[in-house]
């Protein structure tokens, strides 16, 4: 946040000549955009904390609980990770075409971030009917649906975040704000590892609490981001 403070030219940023130069170079409009960007960074951290669980919690689940039969074949647990990139290849062009066609009528960035968090939060509810069950108790199609929702959430948030980081950045510091955006992804990834260490598939009550808690947090955050979308748009001024 000290870096954001420096970019916004706030007293909380680093002192010295560099900070004074930033205050002179960053305009009031750019400071406003940075302020509006902060809640989206929080949404990014929360989203990627769940999204990256496909390499921790979902990987453990695929290994210990899923029936990986696919027609006449039986998949290896690691092969379950192939569904997400396959869905990205299929659906990314459709999202790009939709946003291009909608133009100014498309959802605001805060709405997209909010919807992404709601989708990924809802996806965790799909685990609940299979909580506490034994090996090969969860059909492969369940994991496919969950990873499909993960991907749809990612397509709402990740490309938008990449683009937005350069749009709201002060002209003199575009690369720095993009680094802040990547830091939010990294923070979410690190948090995902911490959450993965708390997942206990051997305790049904703990497993249910794990999924319900993460679902509730991300859904509430998603609703909050949608609720403040007009405030964010005002802060962004000419950027949606």
C-alpha cells in the first residue's frame, strides 16, 4: 500500500525527492482513479485465493475423492487441471467479442469483478452434497462444472484487471501500477496456499465449514463490489 501511497502522492507514501516528484506528476484525476482501483485490488486477492485452489484443494479432492472415469478411460488426477485451459481457449474469444460488441453498454469493471467473485463463491457450494463421502464418491462431471465456473469467473476478472491496470495508472507510472495488479494476483495465490493447508477432507464438519466460509466471504465481497460500482465509475471518471 506504500507503493499506492506514492503513486497517489499521499503523505503516507515514501518521503524524499522521489515522493515529491510523484506529487507533482500525478494529477487529481489520476489520484481519484487510483482510489477507485483499491477495492478492485481487494476483489482480485479474494478471487485468486479461491481460483488458485484448483492447484491445492481441488487437486487433493481429485486425487482422494473423485471418480475420474471418462467413458472408457480413467484420468490421472493431474489431468483434471487440463479443463481450465481448455475452457479458456474456448470461451475467451466469446468474452472478447461480447465486450467489443457491447462497447459503452458493457458492465462497469467493478460489476465484472463482483460477478467474478460471486460466481467463484457459488461454485464452492457444489462441493457440499459430497462432503464427508468416501473415495470416488464425486463424479468427474462435478469437478468439470466447478472448473468451468472457475474459468468463467476468471474471464470476467483477469483480462479486465490486466487492461484496467494500465488505464487507471498515472501516465508517468504505468508499469508500477501493473506491478501492483500482479502483486494482488500473487497475494491471492499465497493466500490460496494458506487456505489449502486448512482444508481437511477427513473431517466432514470442518470440510463443510471450509467451503461455506469461503463461499460466504467471496459472495459478500462480490455483492459489495457491485453495490459500489457507481462510486468506482465516478472515481474512474472517463474509464469504466
